[in-house]
């Protein structure tokens, strides 16, 4: 039995991928800051992760909504 190529047949929804990325970001970053707040507050270590992740979310947004690839069939 032969199966067709899964990747060419799959429907990929980049908007859904961005929404999942944004939700994970919005849930994870506050948790990191809460951990920082209740542990050692001498150095704001979550700042590095927050800045890096914000840059990633911005580029993901730009890739999905601003610089859309045209679908060629």
C-alpha cells in the first residue's frame, strides 16, 4: 500500500501557528517573572528571555501577516 506525501497533502495554517505561539508566550512569561519575584530578585534574569521571545513573536507576526508568501499551485 502506498501513501501520498503527507507534507504536500497537509493543510498548514500559519495563523493558527502564530496564535499558539502568542498564547504560549502570554502564559509563560508571567510565570517566569513570578518565579523571579519569589526567588532572588537581585538580577532580573527573565528580562533576557522576555526580550528574546518578544523579538521572536514580532518576526513570527511579520512572517504570517505582513510578508505573506503567495500560494503557488
